[in-house]
């Protein structure tokens, strides 16, 4: 019997598989047993009612998809009165994903969702497709430190910071979030990109740029997870391009404690359950009694500095 449980700070999950924010709905109970998931991550909640970005909002790519949804939602009051009770019909811990456009409102949002029904708070400080100036605080370490510090002071709930792959030095941002009091890091949000319609010469996404997700970005995010795991002591949740069991294994070997899955759910709505089953089977076959033993187990010899490697003789 494989022990699939993992610990993310004070929170214990029965397995490391959970949905990424924005890629999950309780309507999925029609096609899978939601109670088998490690946790339930809500769609991003903002204070106000949001219509979202102009259409079209999604386009297919060779290695995944590009989207610019714009965080539409019915606002904080609707979430607390209707959506949160809906999530609590199920047994996994509930992670409330919140956003705001100012540090003050981020702290206020955290206070508002600090309720017994919420088991952890994930700060979406990294959405790449909001309006200019609208909430991507994770591009700079100083902004990250300030925003996480304010939210940390506003709640006693476990606090996860969702980082941006668009940051120049994500390891420095990760350290800033840890110093500010984050209990875990989600690495990462989508990678900002562009797809152009060659018939109309216009972007395929109504908002112009969009966030890229899917298998094509996995090696990039995997590298970031490994980089950050070397500079922080808090748990990391890997998120990006997971479509099979081996992807989960890779993220854990690189330093992740758990993973979030988004793109796969659009392609296969019950895919997360298949991955949970496959993960147990993989561990059984390889002789791992605890899935947690995979975290950080990659065998890695640090490569030579770029200039030294480039100067090495050929042959």
C-alpha cells in the first residue's frame, strides 16, 4: 500500500494532485469522484463582479493552449454565500484563490475569506492577462515581499503565493515570498505569449497577448521549480503542462511537494483521477512506499558555468 499523502506546511493532503485555479468546477462531479483529489482550488475570487476579457479568449497551440480569460466572476459576496458552500459539499481541503489590484485590498480579501470553511489561501499575484496595472505583483521581489507581508499579517490561514514565470529571476521572487511569510509557493502561472491569425493579421486572442499553458511549457516551469527549491525551505507546488503520471514524477523529483493540473482537465475532464491511480501504480512498481520520498530526489550534477562550458575543447 503506497502512502500518497503529502504535507504542505500545516496542511496534509491525501495525495499531491489538485486542480489549478480556473481549471476546475464542482460540475466535474458528473464525470469523476471529486473526493479523491488532494485539495480543491477555487477559481480566482475578486471583490467586484468581473466580466472578463474580450472574446475570443482561448486558442489552440501545437504544445497546448493560449488564453486570456480575464478572471471573470461574480465577486466576493457571491463566492462566500454560494460557491464556498458548494465546495464544502466535498471532503478535500478548500484552497481559496484570491486576487486584488492593490496591496490594501489583497489584505482585506484575505481577511474576508479567513473562515472555517477555507483551509488555505492562494494569492494570485501573477495573472499575466489582467488589464495593465491589474495585479501581477510577482514580477519583482520587492513588490512580492510587500504584498505577501500585508496578506500574512491579515490572516492566520496557510498562505500560498502563486508566482509568475514571466519574472526575470523567479528564484529571488521565491525567496522574497518566503521571507514575507508564505507557507508554500505555486510555480507557476501561465507564460505570456502571442498567437496571430495569418488570415486576418490580428491576434487570435481578443485581448492580444495570452497566457500559455500545456505540455510545451513544462520544461520551463520544471526548471523554475528546481531553481526555487534550491533557495527556499517552504514547499513548492508545481503547475504547468502536466498530462501524465511521469510529468508529476518529474515535478516531484525537481523539488515539488505537490502539483496542480489545469490544461489536462480541458482535454480529459477525469484526467486527474487517472493520474492519482497511475501515481500509486508507479510507486508500487518502483518500490516507493511513500510518494513524498520523491520530492527533491533528482540526481543532479551542477553544470559548469556557461562561459567555461563554451570555452571547452570539442572532442
